[in-house]
């Protein structure tokens, strides 16, 4: 998903409390999941498909300009309101540049998302996964939670991390690659088995057939992912579409199945 002051988050919506209960359900039973969409598409029919997908689809991301951009986009503002009315979490995309980005700039982006779009949390992308950077992410997490305790913070290293990262985010995306790699070369972190599945998200692209997608969802459950997203789309941007109706509905059913 790696496409390229003062903190004040009082505008985070109160609807998040109910959404967090929904998200927690993914970890309550490791055999069922929620779908989290890396929704890098502009407001319009594709967002309507996501909104109309039911409760299993529980998390989305807005990414107006590889971040919030320089001014509010009224179409995104309206879309966030609509998506939240469908009881789905909406997170704002913020790049961390593998801990190289100044936290002041990150927090400024977060404030824009809160003020302009009233998001339910933040998706931190291009996240590091080694020990020296842990304090950087834990400090960000502490500041975000201090202002919005119920805001959902997602970390996306897109690969396994060491265990201390569990204290720097509510959800960690520990896989983001193509289907063949997921099927044949997946490398997990053993420590994740100690934690509920609701803390982990796997994103898998380039899965062409519906049958292979269903098997991939099953495999993600075995690998303790409480959140999942599978798509036939591929690089350079696998996240500018949603799967077709049959594939999408089958994915929702597979994720929800206990």
C-alpha cells in the first residue's frame, strides 16, 4: 500500500465505539473475520459498493493525495459521512516514510484528517519493522491516543514485525504482497499467535479466481489474521478498484464463515 504544531483530534466521531465492538468480534472467534479495504479510489460507484457490503466489511481508508492534501475535498467529506452512516470505520492515510518523516508533519496531517473529514482513526503507512524505530511509533501512538482514545491506529509495515510493535498500534498489517507469495512463501512471526486475531491484517493481491480467493481467506484465518482483503487487481496500484460482484460477495461470505 506504499503509494506515494499541535495535535487535536476532538472531531473523531462517537460512532467509533460501536465500530470497535464490531472489529473486536474478529478476534473473539479466530474462524471469522472482518474485511478492511485499502480503498484508494475516488468517491463514486466503487465506494457505494463498499458501503452496501454489509457489516463484514468494517474498515475503509481515505487517501485524497497520499495524505490529506492541502485543502478539503468536498466529495471526500461527503463520502466519509456516507460511509460512517453505513457503520464502517473510515481511517485517514498518513505516510511515515519508515520513521524518517518528522512526527510534527505526521501530526499535522492527522489534524487535517480530523478537522476536515472527521475520520475514525489513522492508517500509518510505510512503517518500519525493526527495534530501533519502535520508540518513534510508540510515541506517535501515545500522542494519538491521548487526544482520541477510541481512535483506531493501524500500522502498515506490510511484513512481519518484532513483538514490541504490538504496543504501537491497534491493528498491524503484517502481510501485503501477491497471492503466490502468500501461498508459497509466507513468513509469519511466531509471537503473533499469542494475541487475538483482531490485531492483525493481511492484504493479498493478484488472486485471479474466486476459488483461489476462498482458499486464501481460509489460509489467512489459519495464520491468525482477524482482518483480510483479497483482490484480483495487481501492481502498480491493486487498490484502485474493488473485485467484481461475484468475487466480492464470495469473499464477504468466506470471511464471515465460522
